[in-house]
């Protein structure tokens, strides 16, 4: 191989190397991406979001009747653990499946949307950034099938 051709081959390698350094320094600048649980504010953040959600459920005539005979402190603990678990926090939700928990009540999609709306308001009240709100909602959205009566 002639020297000229070798030099040509080496140039892209240098460019890639320099480019790699740029990427590395950019990553160093942003820091490691927080997992969802951390982005929600950890245990304190999740606790506050669930509290704000319950306050809103209690004040919303569209859904409050659904919670009349519910042990709210148990519901609060269960929902916190569930959110912690789906957000990759250090919790393991061992309660009944969403299907079993919500079975027999014929919850409607309108009620589902109301709970989602109240959850968004709760996250807003806690100053959770929209991008983080959407990350949590995306993980809860698949539960629609299990919760809503089809
Ligand atoms: C994003 C949608 C929803 C999620 C992620 C969700 C999640 C949960 C979780 C984790 C629990 C606690 C289970 C436990 O005790 O460990 C629960 C309980 C409950 N949920 Fe939902 N839920 C949703 C929507 C709804 C809707 C639309 C309704 C009705 C309007 C509803 C009514 C209830 C009730 C009444 C309980 C208490 C059950 C009991 O303790 O007997 N949920 N939910």
C-alpha cells in the first residue's frame, strides 16, 4: 500500500477519535441520565405526588364515590409502591395485579382519563417537569387494558 493511501485511511480514524472525545465531553457535561424514580424525586417525590392525587380524588365528584369504602392509607401505600416499582425505584410491588385490584367495578375509560388528569395535576403541583410526567404516564398507559371494563 502506498504512503498516500495509508494517510488517507488514517484521516477518518483521527476524525472519529476527535469526534468521540467531543461526545464524551458532552456526556460529562450533562451527567448520567436520572432514572424515572430519581427524576420523580425519589420516595419523597412519589409520596408527595400520591398525596396530591388523593386530595384531588377526594375533591372530584366524577370519581370520589368510587373510593367511599376504601382504606385510603392502604391505597396510598399501594399506589406509592406501584409507582416506585414501575419507575425502577427500589421497591417491589407485590400487591394484586391491576386487573384483580380493579375487577368487578366496571370502571369506564372516562374515569380512567379523570384519574390520569388528576395525576397530571398532582405532578404539576409538585413541579415535576412535563418530560418526566410523560415518562411516568407512558409506563402507566398499558394498565388501561387491565383497569377499564371492556
Ligand atoms: C392510571 C390508572 C390507575 C392506576 C395506575 C391505578 C393503580 C392502583 C393501585 C396501585 C392500587 C392499589 C393496590 C393496592 O392496594 O396495593 C389501586 C387501587 C384502587 N384503584 Fe386504581 N389505578 C388506576 C385507575 C383507577 C380508576 C380509573 C379507578 C376508579 C375511578 C380506580 C379505583 C381504585 C380503587 C377504588 C382502589 C382501591 C381498591 C381497594 O383497596 O379495595 N383506579 N389502583
